């Protein structure tokens, strides 16, 4: 009898959870399918934003696949929260919502770094091509086969834009706006300005390549010098919490006097404020922009 009661309770429990999940799915689907709903408008904007990010990196995966995977993960987390009492389920929901954006942004930054590493060779190759090819557009096209991805993809798209009617300047401006790199902006600006004002363009490009190479070297030196300081900053940020735990373990109730009066709370508040201010100042000092 007890076995049947337990079995019936389990059946009702899982049936109820299945109905809840089905109801949430139907409600979500109806909101997304209604073109006039606010959820639908935000859904379309989110997909368009993801599509722009992915297309700018020549990734052709439809954004709707990522968004639907997020919704499926949300349903799984909610089901786990109801069925097995998943701890910190709201944290998982936040991670599901933010992870695609930060992962795509990390991919974009890594791609920009790879493009910046290739700028030196690109400008030198373009300068050498201009020594034998008088047309900068033809020299630009001749350099593309010797480049590596991802810079070759950007140059290839600029060449396609020129073939369908865009000028070289407009294609380069579009390329700069897609990538969003200051070093690439400087390199492309040297090409555009050198073409407009005339002069020895190969020499201008070689000088620009040397300048970018020196800037990259200095940036590497600065990163190396500030890496130790950043590590120390994070150690100092975690040190107070480690000390609190250690002292409380050695002498239980060590910090209890701080909770016994208003003065204790004031002291704790100012200590936390000074701790936060020190981290902000250290972060500002270590954020060197060259």
C-alpha cells in the first residue's frame, strides 16, 4: 500500500512538472509568435544584434540557433530548480543569458588581435606591390592571396565591394568600421591619405608599418610591466577576505564586537569603502593606454 502511494505521488509529481514545462513552452512560443508583443520585438532585436556580431566575424551560424539553445537551457535549469532543488539556479540563468554575448565579444577581440598582428606584413606587401604595380587598387587585389585569415577575409570582402561599384576609399572605410581596431584605422588611413595627397606611397606605407611595429613592441612591454602589478592588485583584493576567514577560524567571534554597536558598523563601512577605493585607484593606475 505504501509502495502504491509513493508511486502515485511520484507520478503526480512528474506529471505536474511536465505540465508546468509544457505550459511555459507554449506561453513562450505564443509570445514569440505574436508580432505585436513586446517579447517578440526584443527577440527580433536580440537576433539582429547577434547576427551583426557573427556576420562581422564571417561566422554564418544563424543567431536563432544560439537563442533557442539559450531558451532550452533556461527550461532545463528551471526544471532542475523545481525537481531536484538546483542550488543557485538564478545564477545559472544569469550565466545562460550573458554567456553568448561575452563569448562572442571574446572571439571578436581575439580576431582583432590577430588582424593587428598581420598589419605589418600587409603594409609591407602592399608597398612592395606598389613598386611594380602603379594602381593601388590592383596592388591591393594582388596582396590578398598572400594574406592569412582573418585579415584575408576582410581584404577579400573589400575587393568584392570594389568589384560591385564601391571606391577603394569607401571599401577601406567599411573594413575599418567592421573590425573596430585603432591600429587598422591608422594603417588604412595611411593608404587613403597617401593616395589623396600623392607622393611616395610605398615609402609612406613602409614608414607606417615600422611605426605600427614599434607601437606593438611598446604595448607588449607595457603589458609585461603591468602584469605583475595586476596580479598584486587581485591578491590584495582577496587578502582582506582571507584574513577575515583565517582570524575567525583561529578565534571564533573575533569580529563580533563590530556587530555589537553602531560604531562597529561605521568602522566596517569605512574599511570596505577604503578597500574599494584602493582597488579603483590601482585599476586606474594599471590601465595604461598607449
